C-alpha cells in the first residue's frame, strides 16, 4: 500500500510544503542586495524567537557544529567547565569540551532524570576561587525526553561569573526560552527541529559577556570564529558562503511562527506533549522521563517486556507509514522515541497513537485498540473546552 | 523591466531546475533505509568524479569548513606545512593552519601567477630531514582566475612523505582531477561550484595515507573528525544530521554529470573558458592570470582605466540581469570576475559578453558592440566544426 510517511522523530522534522517551496527559489549572489534583505528579515525574526539582542551567528552546519562553536569560541586551553549532563547530548557537549583541552567536570544525573538546580547552586557556591569558567547545559535532552529547568538553573547561576552555554537544539521554537531576560550567554540551535526547516544550519545567540569572552578566548578556531561573523554583521553578510536554501526556508519558517504567534506555538507543543504522554500511558506503557520534567518535544517510551525496539519501529514504518526513533546510547534497546515538535498537529498525534496500538497488537502485545487515542482525544477536547 | 538573472559568479552557481526540484522531496529519517540508499548512490557517484576510492566524508558546511577539516584531521601541534599560495584562498588555507598552531611556511607567487612545480620540487629536495608534514595547495584560485598545475605538483611531491592536501572547491567537476591516480592525499570540495548544487556541503576524499595520518593526528577536533565519519561508513550513515536537501541535490547532480559524461563536462568547461577569454580580450580588456595557467572556471578581468568595479557590476546587474563578482582582497577595485562553471552553456557566455559590451559602452568606455560576442562565437563555431 502506497502511503504518506508521518515523520515523528525528534528531528529532522516534517518540513511543511510552504517551506519546501520557498527553498526552490533560484540561487542568488550571497554578497548581493537580495541576500542582504533576507539577512535583515531573518535576524529580526530570530531575535524574537530567541529573545535575544543584536545579530546572531548562522553557520552552514549540523546542530553539533553549534555545540563545537559554543566551546571553541569562549574558552582557553585548560579552562574548567561544568558540564551538566542527563543523556547523550549532554555527554556530547562535554566530550567536545574535553577534545578541545578543557578541564571538564561532569555533573550527571541518572538517565530519565533532569538536572537539579540545587545541586548546581551548591557546586557554584563551593567554587569560591571562581575557577569554573562555563556551564554547559542541554535545555531539552532528546535522548531521554527530559526538559531541564533552564530558567531555574539560569537563576542559580546569577552571581557566579561562569558563562552559561545552552544547547537548545531540540527546544528552541517549541519550549519557552528568553536568552536575554534569563541571562543565557550562548544559545546554540540547529535548524531541523522546531524551526521546521531541513538540516544544514546551526545558529548561535550571544550575550554581551559572551562576545567579550570570545575576544579573549585562545582555543584554536577559524570556521567557527564568531568574530569573523561579527565583522560581517554590518554588511548583512557572512564570512563564508551561507547555505542559501536553508536561509530561504528559515525566512519562511520565521514568517509562519510570527503568524501563529510564539505563545500559541508554545501552547501547541504543550498540548502535543500532553496528548502523547496520556496516549502511551493509557496503553500501559511507561515513560522514561521523571514526572514534572517531561519534554513537550519528544517522548521516550519504554518498550513493553519482550518487545524489540527495532521490530516495533519496522512495523510502524512499513505497515502504517509512521516513523519513530529508537533509543540512543545505552537506551538503544530499551526505549523508542516519538518526536512531536515543529509542524505537528494534534491529529498527527492521534494517527501515531492509532498506529502504535495496531503495531503493538500485531506484535502480540495486549492492548485495547482505541485506548491510547481516546486518552489523547480527551486531552485535546479538554484543551479546546477551555 | 522584469528579467531573469544570469548568475555568472564563481559560486554559488546557477542551480538547474531539475536539481531544485529534487530538493523539494519530503524530509526523511536520516538513519533510515531511504537515506542509506541515497548514501550508496551518492558515494558511488562521488568516487567517479573525484577519481577516489572508498567512502568520502560529507559535512554539512561551507567549503571553508572542508579546508578546516583538511587541516584539523591530519596534523599535530607544531607540525610544519608548506602552504603554496597564489591568492585569497591559498592564504585562507594557510591562515587556518596557523590558527591551529602549525608551523606554516608560505610559498607565494605574485597574484595572477600560478604555483611553480620546480620551486616546490626544490623546496622539498632541501627538506632532507623530512620536516614538512603537509603541502597545502589550491587547485583553482578563484580570486585570481588561475589554475595551478596540480598534476605536475603532485608528481614533484613523489618521494617526499608530506601529505598533499588539495583545495579543489572551485575545480572539482570542471577541471580534470584524479585523486587516486595522481596521488592526492586529501581533496576538499564545496557543493556550490561545479557540482551545481546550493551551498551547504563540504566533501573530503582521503587516501589510505591520509586515513593513517588521521589516526595519529593530535590537533583538537570533534565536528570535523573524519574517524567519526568512518565509524558510520558501514551503516551508510553520518555521525551528525546530514543536510538532507543538499544530499538530494547532490544525488541529482551526480546523475546529470553521469549523463553528460565527465570528459564532456571537462570539455565544456574548457570551451566556456576559452570563449570568455577570447571575448573579453577582443574588447581590449586584459586578464589577470598569466597565459597558460588561466582557469576554465573563472576569469578575472582587469577593469579598464577610469572604470569602477562596483559601478560596472551594478549596471550589469540592474540593466541586464547579469551578476558577476568583484575582486577579492587587494584586487577588490582592480578586477571583476566572471564565473563559468557548473550548469553554464556557451549561450550564457554570449549573453554575458553582450551585456558587458553594453554596460561598458553606457559607462563611456569605448567598445565596439559585438566584438566580444563575435570572438567568442568564433571559438564556439571552431569547436563545433571539429
């Protein structure tokens, strides 16, 4: 049976036709006036979504390049950083810092748990000599479906001079984040998540303190050097050739976000998250993430005893056209993950749950068809009734 | 007057509709079977175009990231490299190496001249203690319109253990290059040039010696680490999210190259180069590049006395819809550059020359309308008569 694919992974996310079609515009001179006009519009839109000031740095890169840029630009060899890690992407951030010769102190939590603001506060209070130069923090941990309490952590950092560097790859544009108001120094983002555009851009928002640190940092860098970007800000240009199709897409995506309104976008993601969680729990499945810290962009679900993640994903994909992600790292065989960020609607969640019920059933796991869908429907109906 | 734009800059180049439309395919799971199939086809096509063996490394990145990867993966702090530079991009390659803490010895030529294989041979012969660990070389210097004699340089390197690292960003797919046969250790390329696809990919081909060097190199790296890519080769995957639209484009571009045939592609570029040079010279303009080393992908033309590069480019663009590039670095006010690589036809060259004649004339420079076009037509007619 020929069918459309429903892409429910935590990125790259479904790219709406409006954005795909914006990407088909002809190539332009990236040093010419057409690009400059696009540059201004994109920067303005990004400032709103990041809650940031000034121009942002936009690299042709995967999201991981944004993390490397967040490390390479702000430190010098031997600097100590505190890496708060609750999963695969927190570990990656820490590993990058280690590769670049920083002294990395890891503050880890069991996978499925969120970072603890009090623990971070205590560690910073102990650091009387102000040795810690930076805090690496994942806003939304895609591997475990946990959203860290970013705002609280930013609050407990106040008074300590360490830079707060935030991996917001899978949160920005879905979970509330206000770079300037919350005092985030560096926010690194990829394009292929809630921004709804294809992979190929990494974006960095910097605070004035971060710009200052970049001037003093001595780690080796060229491609990621934010100062080379700053030199081009006033020309509305970039030091190296920009990924023009993704810029076209980003411009269109930012227009879509403005039309829906950022608060409505956040509310929609909260609804999608709640529907998903209610649905899978109604099927008797359990969630990896601790209550109260569950992400509204991705849900990690434990597979039922005796089920194989790979087989479940295969049936979902081949029989029902629903693509979900497997587990990552040590969770590879324990969880599957449903992404619900970007251009996703409540109806997509209902379809996904319906497919999940059928797939589990066909694999011999006892589920009552319709229970997951009904639970999610109730959430939706309740939300609409408000 | 509404008119189509003729993009005659040395990249990003015109993207043919067939490729634009390939990019509009829906997003897929980059860890799924659809991506794996595309991965295999793309790798096979790239092997042909690079004349390389094994899998290539494909980064979401600008071309400059490919140069950074070529430096960061193969050396250790303090290693000596010989940077052969004849313009802006040679200088950039050298600067990256300096930023990463290598000892960089520059072998420069006056801008407009090509690298001299004999000079390189002499320098290598002097290096009896084999201190030089790498040679950084630009195949085609976009800023001056010079094509370096890559094959001859590769020959004089034989017998010296230094790795030969080639920036082929603006040559690959237009000028002949055979990585394996010629003994090139690393070939770095961008997507937005002769490959006809939008910017956003950097590609690295590695020799077995380069892979060996990567295992021993101690420069800091994470995003660019080729070993992380190698780990994913057998899964037909990439360590970080690939720029999927550019992959779609690359697959389509490689199909187009296969249909035209690589020898025919090279021949077409040779024709475009000769037509352009004959045309501008027939208008009394002079070329920056020395005879015998003029590039078939970009022509740098000295502006006539009294003319301003900016004004000439503006008239070409606004009145005739032809976009050419200005000079770079110290040549900013001295030359303009016509790109003729990728999906460019002889008719595009004739249009460009016709517009150039009109623009020069309207700016008060004495040209005989039609002379440039006629000279290029003769080249074309002669080629067809063969």
